C-alpha cells in the first residue's frame, strides 16, 4: 500500500508543480456555475503553458452570461492587452465548466503567440526625386490642410482717383490709411480714413472741394495661393467743404460745407508676397449730400450723387498670411 502511494506521488508530482497557477474567475448571470471547477481546470491548462514556473498568479477573469451567449474578458499582464471573446453558452452539463476553462486558456494562448512572432522586416522604400514644382505644390496643399488659418491683419495706405458729378464730371484725388482684418472664415473688416480733394473748372472760375471720410467696410476674401480676391461694402460719414473761386471780380462765387453719408462697393485683388501687400481695386458708390457750390451764371458743382473710381493699396501683413 505504501509503495503504491509513493508511486502515485511520483507520477503526479510534475503535474502538481505545474498546477501552481492561480487565475481567479468571476461570473455574472451564469446561474449555478461551479467557479472552483473552472479555476481548477484553467490552472491545469495554463500550467502546461507555464511549465517552467512554480507559482504564477494572473489577474481575474470575468465571464458574463446573457441569453445564449457568454462573453469572456481577460486582462493579460504579459502583453498588456485586454482580450474579449463572445461564445455560445455551453449547455447545462457536467462539462460546462471545462468548456469555459478551455476557452479562457485559448485567449491567453492567442495573446502570448504574439510574443513568438518575429518582428516585421524593414522593407526598403524606393527613393524617387519629384520635380521641384510638384514638391512645392504638395507642401502648399499640406500646409493649407494641416495648418489652421489665422486672422490676417493688413496695415497700409491707399491712393485713388474718382470721378464725381457726372452731369459735369470732375476728378478728385483720394489718399487714405487703411486697416484690414481678414478672418479665417473668409469674412473681412476694413477701416478706412481718408482725404479727398479736387477742382471743378468753369469758364469764369472754379469750385475747389475738400472732404474727409471715415468708412467701415465688411466683405469677403477668397485666397488662391499668394493672391487674395476681395469684395467689400463700405459705409460711413463724410464732411465736405466746397469753395467757389472766380477769375474776374465781375462774377460772384458761392460755397457750402456740411456732412453726409456715403456707401460704396470696392472689388479687386491683393498680391501677398511675404509681409508685403499690394492691392488694386475698382469702386462705385453714392454720396448722399445736397451740397452745391457755383460760380454765378455757371452750372452748379455737386459733391453728392453717384461716383466711380479706382485705386491702389500698399501695406504690410502682420499676421496669418504666407
């Protein structure tokens, strides 16, 4: 009897040593499941995989049963991964616990097989030389997509020529200082403070016009590379003085002064070369004024009504542009 018992211990000793694996198993919604049996079978299965270990404790395994399916979740400390698998629910039989234990052990095995896979070989990438213009275009396209646009601020001066009083037209010179704020949404706001002056000539004298204006513009900007296309509606106030001048004392001249409202539309491109801004525009608008001046006996000079013109802008960008 003692000899038989000793022989049995010799046979079982390796298995007992290999079975020193502890895997706590928890279950939810699985009814009368024998968790102790699941842990025992699982320990035996993993002991064969970890035969060189004498004591291994793995994190808790969670089994969730719902209807005809069971979901197994394993947090594997070896690979650092969370493994999940959904399987059909084993039937209510004596082998249900063993089936679950085998499924859990297969999850561990699947994860550990990654450790035996050789690292992927580095495949040499053929080097090609793209044309410079293609490289530049790709760089610009990537920068447009990846780099968000910022608000662009342009500061500078504008000069222009305008034609007023179309019935007996005369020209004016219109310099101004201007600040433009172009938002990433393509909306732009413009502040323009300017001076306008000109002379309407009559046969016996002339009328000199001097006017100042403060305008606020709102518009849109469409950017194509280094070129921006702008369309802006300006509205604001203007103060004007008209002085009649005579060449012969026998004639009489009259002047006038006062404020008025003005609205105009300006359209044109702006070239953006680094910080430099060079723009051009054509414009048309109307001054809502009843100011009149004249040399007696000659046609009156008006600073009100419709007008048209063109101008140039030279400035510097201080943010957001290329």
